[in-house]
C-alpha cells in the first residue's frame, strides 16, 4: 500500500515511522519511505510516499456502518483494549513520542476479514514529541475531523488567539472516547452526534467557550459509559492518560458494584499462590490492582480469582452477578464478577482469606478445644441463617463442608463460608430451589440430594430445599470431631448414608465434641428433611450468648499472633 504525503513533511519525520514496532501489533507497520516524481513533467515537484503493510479488512467506520448489529459491548471492549494499547505505545515510545492528532473510525483498519485485529493508521500526520518538545508546525488544513476533534484542537487550528496552545496526548484520548461512543451508537442504529450539525457549529461553540460534547446514552453499559465520559472531559488535563486507560480497558468488565472501582490483573497469568481446583472451577491467589472511577485513585491488594471451567448459562450468570451484594461477616466477600480478557471465561474476584480452611484447622496436631468448636459452629449458623433468611431470594449453599469454610487470617478467629457461587437460589416459597448442575460431596450431601441424582439424569433438574444445608452443618460438626477426615461414603445408597448418623450415635466421645455439639449433629443428621430443625431454631437454641473466643483459647493451639 502506498500513501502520498503532503509536500512539506520532512523526510526525517517519515523515517521515524519506520522505527515503529508496536509489540502488540496495534499500529500499522511502515516498511519504506520513498519519493515519487512525475516523469511526464521532469520539472514538476514530486511527493514523498510510504510503503506499508497491507490490511485486507475494512475500515472500522465501514464496519460499524454495515455490521452495526455485531458491535456488541464485548466486541467494543475488545476493540477498545486494542486501540488503547496502540495509543499507549505511541504516547510512550522512546526517544520520540507521537500524538496521532486525528483518531477517528476512518483511521482504524481491520487487519483482515475476520475483524478480530485492529490497526491504527494514518500516523504520518502525527505530532512528534522529543525531550518534551513538539515537532515543527504542521499544515493545519489537513489536521483532524471536526466531529472527532477535541475542543483544544479546534481552537488551535481555527483561532489565532489559541496559536500558542499545542494539542498534546490528551487530544487522542478525546478521539478515542468519540470512537467508543461511535461504535456503541452504531450498534443502536444511531450516529455519533444526535443532531445533524454543520462544521461551523463546532467552531462557533469553541469560540464562544462552550465546546460541544457528544451525548452519552443512558442505556450504555456502565463499563463503556465510564470510559467514554472520562475521555470526553472538556479540560484536557482531566482526561486519563493512555497508561491509565490501558489498565482500565484490559479488564474493563471487572467493575466492583456501584462503587466505580475496577480491578485488573497484570500480567494475566500472574499467580502468587498455588491454584486450588474445585468441581466447577479453580481459585488462585493473585496480586490485583484497582483503579477508581475518577481514574486517579489506584492501589494494589492481594485477592482471590476464581475461574469457571465451563461456560455458564444465562441463569447462572444472573445468579453470580448478585454475589457482590452479599454482606455478612461469615460469608466471603465477593468484590466483582465478569470477564477476564477478550476471549472470556466468567470469573470472580473475592477477598483472599489467608487463614486456611476449617478442614485444615481440624486436622492440626492439637485438637480444637470444645469452646473453639462451639464458636466456629455458631459462626457457621450465623452465615447459613443470613443466606437462608436474610437474602431475597434465599440461597441454598448445597455444598457446605470443611474445605468450603475458610479463616480470614492466620489467627483463625473469624471463619467465612466460601464457594457460594455454586449455590442455588430458591424460587419458591416452599423453600425449594431448582438446580441445573449436580455437585455434592459424599458424607456432606443430604440423602435427598443423593436420591435426586437419578432424577437429574432423567430431567436435568431437581428440587433441593434449605434442609440440605442443615444436614451438611451436622456433617461439618462431625468433621471437626474426626480431625478433618470424615469417612467417605463408598456408594450413593441410603443405607450407606445412615452410617454417618451412626457416627453421631455411637462413635463420638462427648468430652471431645461437647454435649451441645453432639446434640446439634444428631438433630441435623436426620434422614427426612422435614424432621431437621430450621436454621432459625438452631440459632435460637444454640447460638445465643456466644462470642469470639478469647486469645487464651488460641494460645492452647499455638495460634496466638504473638
């Protein structure tokens, strides 16, 4: 592909383009610089030309015009991440930084017909910055497109009193915001500007000190709305840099509720702790960074990242998206949910609990004191009560066990129920929920859950009530007694399940587990769900009067922080 340039462009500026080597390949590759003369007129003035890589795809402008239905938010996010990556390279390359100056949909090209990879083109008109100084004046008549042009660029081109102003990197950020908005509006069958504005309207507005700004639709997804609104700030210094946007756009779907905080993880596969696999996914400790809605506040913290192994159906996604709303001291805090990268699998970001699991604590060399066990059971009851009675609609965990109960820190005073993302949401008043995936652990799964396995294979769905968590609570109590090794049930037969109850009847020594805990386990491990106590009854009978164990209780096991 050849492209002729304006006569006044210096050859050394064009040679700079040959040095462009974006590692992420989001910038058009320039191959050679040449000079064309007209042989028919030997005395005529020639012009410079550029030899570039060939892109067989269409311009982004034409794509969003002809294929606007395919411009889903996920596609826009993926494209935005590529554009931000390209701008970050131009704005931060050494020794010469570049300001494109005319970012718009017509200056973005698809590498091929698949439309997966974008390239920023027309960089030969870019401003060059070296040692903090801008390159010599350019021919302003060819700079920018008014509908995508920043207010300061309009002022610099059209008004003499603004000649001392120099468009800088923030003008590209404005253009990016317009491109994002252009893509989304096209997906809605609309144009970037709702009004059919003449070019004079833009210049008049800038001259009057009231620059025009594209309207951001109310129905625009929050992730894109935040990005566009920040890019389209009227004051250039208020706009985020490409470096800041790079952090945001790469992980744009990780938004933390209504707080405006977005989390990102870099590098994508960074793993600070060993990965722990479960039935539906795996959890890994990660070093996560966060950035505020104003793109100024940011920080870093240790968190847990859960990745689901298989695609989630629509109902499961809706259920998981509500998890950040859970707020209880004995439930793991879910910070945000969403997609991790351009080719997404659904993931969760949660608080990291460093104290290990209840199963590990029960399996320690020194047995848990009875009072400590009672306190832990009290906290479990409080957490289950919250899920069953205070969440609307109620939540049935259905896989409560020692490894799904974690301690917030090494002191092990506060425990939290985790793996709530695999729970079931009750849709009926009669306390039953319809489960679309079978997952249970022998010994901890209630008889009705195991009985329903055959029904699942026939119909794909089966009902499970809140009483199944009551059975699991009793099994967790026995797990503490068994030092973290509750005997596995060899098969899914009812008679085998009843052997778990026999442990409570015959094999448990009262001094090691306590009479109250033994009585609770017996009540919970009843075969028929309707004969088990409700979580309200358990809380009234067992939980009242409990408080956090004293530090002396933990010194007995060598767990005191001092």
